[in-house]
């Protein structure tokens, strides 16, 4: 599998303010402004990681993956009528399909995308490492990801189903939330130091993590979650586990914590109320992609 998570396309109420936060504090670089939409990138070869389109209410337009032409054919064949042909007019171009997942989540798959020259910068995110979605029925959504997209479930916990599209333990996950929305966007930093310096940059702006720093169970990645001023939960992350094709799918009983622990380090508290409010904010917009 060489399907790769590339980007998330968001509608926000103040795209300039959101871009200011993500470039000025979070650590991203401006890629370009096209048609009023801000495109922000990291140090890796993806032309952008986050698109910020101005709109009346926050929403997720799509979560975008890149793949080969052959993989795209496979997704078309598996997804059937759930796959709407699209041509991307975002940086990097490409064409592919928009797959409407069972609860209306728009997952976009593009082939023939252009890449960009990498950027230097130890505080730039390298790329997105995962986008987690809240689901009414996380098991049904994960099942659809396997059936329609060819993704594989890596682990199940009490709260989530973790799903991979390549050898990274998870590029997406579906949270057992009881509603459908964006749970969070995780940015891959180059190492733990870059995560820690990021926490420091936000601290300079008076912001504390809503959860973290810590190290997760499934995927074993380091994390620090914040509620961004423009609404969503964003995460600094690094070093997610690589898994082999025969990775044994873990069950909730394989992923329990001792009393008072919810990560491997046990350093931080979790602001469940702030996270929950932010996790409900970004719903999925109805597809409005340019047809191919
Ligand atoms: Fe995460």
C-alpha cells in the first residue's frame, strides 16, 4: 500500500486568522493563496497540508490521500457508486475520486499529483500523520474503510478504531463518539525535540496543551494536543510505529491502562471538556468538488 494521507481541506470563519496562527505559532509555512483559500505546507514534498477556505461556518471539505493510478483504479472498483470522479484545482492538481463514507465524511483520493521541493526548517511539520474522525458508528465506518478503500484496521480500543493505508500504524482513526465530525488533525514533527519546542511556542502565546505531552498506546506516537484559536483540535506528533502486513489487530482488552494512566508517560492531565467542545465543531460539508 502506498496510499498516503496528504491534506485536509477546511472551511473556517476567518481564514486569514487561522493561517496566521498556523504559520506564526504552530510552525507551518505559507504555500500560496489561491482563489481566496490559504494553502499551508510543511517541510516534506506535499505541496500543502492544510487548506483554509473562508466560509460562514466551520466544516471539513475533504480529507485527501494521494495514490498511484493503479491504486486509484482499485478504489474506484471497490467503492463503486460511492466514488465520485473529481479533478483537483488545489496546488499539486491531480485527478481521482471523492468517496462518500457512510456518515457523509468526504475522503478524496488523487493520482498524478505534483510534489513540491522540500523545505528546510526544524520547526516545520514534515507532513500530516493522521486525521481522526468522530463517528456515530466507528465499527461500520472502519468496515467501510476496509471494504471501499482497501484500508486495514490496526487496533481497536474502547474509544477508537485505528486504520492504516500504508505501513504507518494509522493514518486515520474513527472515534466512538456518537456523532460525526472532525476529531483532530495530527502533524508529524521531525523528532521529540520539535514536539517539545512546539509546546514551548504555544506556551509563549499563553496556550497550554489540552492533553500532553505523552506517548500513546496504539501506534506508540508522542503527542501534544491543543485547541487551535480557530476551533479544531490540532496535535504535534512524532514517531508513529511502522507495522508489517501481518500486524495482529489489537482488541480493547489489549489496550488497557493502570489506574490514573491514559498514556505511557503519565505526565499530563486531559481537558476533556475543552477537547469535546472542539471535536464537535467541524462537521463534514456536502461534496462540492469540481467534477472530472
Ligand atoms: Fe492523534
